[in-house]
């Protein structure tokens, strides 16, 4: 299996509301990192909008989108959580939970009408918050002579590395983050600018929003 090095999620948390035949559908979307976090958001929305008749939900979590779930919350089977989940899948989103609260307006919408309304509210919320790509980065550290650290920092930044900081002891300890596919380039830069006297060490990994 090819390792996942990037994925898409929502850019921020948000809310959108639509109305169908006097019924209100208010969808809350939020970024989460695991199923526990998703269920916590669901519970928060239920408490906040305690007077809503239904709270249909859908979530997808994990860089590989391996964990997902949905609930129709008392609505006819397949009319609430299912179309919401299909929308998340269709947009290839993960680390996201959607909770759609419904206030009944007195008119029955039928199964088709309900599915369209829940999907419509979720779509409106996703359009409101936007999408961001998250990328996996290697956290690297290299120790170099203090006189060389400025030039090395500039060279790494010019090739897309994100310098996280420099600690000065007897030498300069430079920490930076870079996509795994660019590690070989960073190693070449370090070797060239230090005449082979220094080498970078990968000390961990992290997920970051692209462009930040």
C-alpha cells in the first residue's frame, strides 16, 4: 500500500442553514482528528440545539479515510446521514464531521425530499468553509558551524523548507520541516554547504495545512 502523504479537509469550522417547506436544516461542520472527537462535536451540537427534532450526522477521519460513520437519527433509513456521508466521500474529505439539525416545519418532505435537504444543507456548509490540503512533512535537525547557519537557512527556505528555529550552543542546531519527497534535496544542500561535515537527522513527522 502506498503511504498517504497528503489529504483534503475543511479549511475551518462553520455553519450553514437552508429551508425546505418551512423545515429548517442547519448543518455544522468541524475538523476533527479521530472518531472520539467527531462524536464529541455531535454531542455538543445536540446540546446546543436541543429543540431540534433530529440531528443527522456523518464523519470521515484518518489520512486514508479509513474510519467513517453516519446516523439518520430517527429519520427514515438512508435519508439523513447516508446522503451526508456520500457528499463527504464525493469531495474526498477526511478529518471532518457534519451534524445537520432539523426543525420540523409542519410539512412532510418524503424520503427523497429529506435526502435532498440534508445533502443540500451539508453542501452549503462545505461550500461556506472551503477546502485545504494537508501534507505530511519530515521534521529535521542539523548541527552546523554558527558561521554557516545563515546561508544554510536561506538555501533550505528557497527550496520549500519551513525553518522552525535555531538553537545556539557550541554550534547552531537548525530545525526545519520538509515534505518527505524533498528530503534528498535537503540532504544535498546540507552536504554541499558544509563540505560534507554535517548531515540532517529526521526526528519526527507532522501534518500541516498546505501554504502555512
